[in-house]
C-alpha cells in the first residue's frame, strides 16, 4: 500500500513538474512573439481594396471618440486600432496614452496629443523592442511619423498643442479625426499601395498661406 502510494505521489510530482515546464515554455514563447514588431519594412497588408473605407472610418471614429470621451492621444489610437482590425491592437498602449493629451502640460506648449497618439500607434506596430537588450529597427516608425508631421506642418504650421488649437479654432474632434486619417493614409501608402487623391489644400499652408513648391520642410532627424 505504501509502495503504491509512493509511486502515485511520484507520478503526480512528475506530472506537475512537466505541466509547469510546459507552461513556462508557452509563456516564454508568447513573450518572444509579443516582443516582435507587427510590421517590418517591406511588409504588405491585404485590406481587400478597403483603403478608402479604412481612412474614412479612422476619421469618423477619431472625431466621434474625441467628442464623446476626450483625450486626444487615446482617441487617435482607438480610432486607428478599430479602423484597422487586421493589425494587432494592445490595450496597454492605449492606457499608456492617458497622460499625453493637451500637450501633456497645463500650458499646451508641447506636442499635440493627437500627433503623439499617431506616434504611439506607429511605434507599437513597427518600432524597436527589447528583451534582455534593445533590438529591432525603428526607422519605419520614424518614416511614417515624419509624414504625419508634414501634414500637421502643412495644415497648422506646427505640432504644438496651443498652435494647433489656435489654427483649428479649438475644434479638437476635427484635429483628432484628421490625425487618425493622416496616420491611416501614410500607413496604407506604405503597406497597401494606397495613393490619396490630389488635395488642393496641400498647396496652401496653415490658414491658407502659400507654401514653397517643395512642400513642408524636412523634419529634423
């Protein structure tokens, strides 16, 4: 009886140890997968010809979320995550954007939260990652972000919260909707060969001021 009990106890211990090892291996594998970028330079995303619909949805949701909930950075992120269900979303990134709306300061003299929200979206999709060390290539995320920067410069003359609000006449839902739209456009131009229609507003600067023929100035590297 004791021998049977001991054997049973040994088998239970082995089974428990095996289960723990398998669980640890699964967790390590999941962590490794989660640390990889979702998009790399040269990747393609099949959106089945829905580019225009995705862009329209990004604008509409951004506008709607800002009106209903406020928090421009989170609203841009949520709009892009919901408009592009093909790409993995992360609630942690959304939560991290809680404190960066309104320039993240009482004065509004820092970057517009809608602009920052677009950057968080690109960084999560295709930015650098880490485990024991930093790894990956962040250049694609920077390239996409600079294209959104060019749109802000073209339309508002700045990415600073107070400047954007002044030109937009404090219409934050419109600012958020446009930021989500621009982010969706530049992403789809890169991964789905989307080509936006010609926009007459692109030849004018903020508040209708003409810009040089070569467009917005090159952002600093």
